[in-house]
C-alpha cells in the first residue's frame, strides 16, 4: 500500500469503529496531528508508529504490509528477510514469514550478550508463543518466574503473561519464535 491507501484504510477503520482522532491519539500515544497527516496521505508512518495506532483498533499491521493475493509470496529467501527494529527493544528481529497477514508469525530474535528484547519492563499481548534457542543462552522471565534456556531448549507460554527475554551468556543468543496471532 502507498501512503494514500494506508491513510484511507486507517481512516475507514477508525470511522467504522466510531473512534475520534483524539481518543485514538490517547490510546496509541501518538499525536492527533500525526494521525491526521497519515490519514490524509501526507506522511508515511514508521512501522512502530503504525503498530501503535493499529493496536487499539485491534488490527494486525500485516493488513497494511501485505501484497495483493495475486502477488502474495509464500517463500522467504534468507537474504530477503525483513528486519523489524523496535524503538523500545535491543533485539534484532527477522521476519521469517512473508508477511504478518496470516494466523501465525514466525521470527528470528538475535540478542547480544546482556541485552533484552524490551529495554524497560515486561511485554504482554494477546495469544500464545513458542520458541527454541539455537545459539547461546536466553533467560525468559514470565511474570515473576525465570526460565534459563540453553541451545536446543524450547518453551511455550501464553503471551498475555508479562514477559521479557534476556541474553545471559557471553555470545549472541539466537532463537526462533512462532506467535499466534501475529503481534508485530
């Protein structure tokens, strides 16, 4: 989608849900002026900004990032993976699925030694996720419980439980995660 299409679709969804610019602004933590500019196709939102705006509308960001059904990819070559950088994260995320428009999301998470996937606090979101550590060590904190995973260890949990990932080792931690529904 281009800027104009994103804006029109965003405005349509907002109006359909009877949400004012001001209310959406408060829920998303984004200024009403920026949302207005996006809706009019005057500015292109970052992935993080678009995600913040869509989250209170209960809309997947994948709806805005996918291609038409005719062009839809089913294979992702390793040199064509999309990198997702989040401003509140120290992790490097690689999208392993062609888009975020399906029922499941598959990502690779890389954390340098001592780094977290969320700089402050814990994350929680709808759904379920499971992951496997391929390289290094990874501490998973679920609410107040800690789980120390080593290479080959895997975990599954309800994503609504506040959680964070921390690389406790001395080399990069690489893990693969499947989440349903997609949360990015």
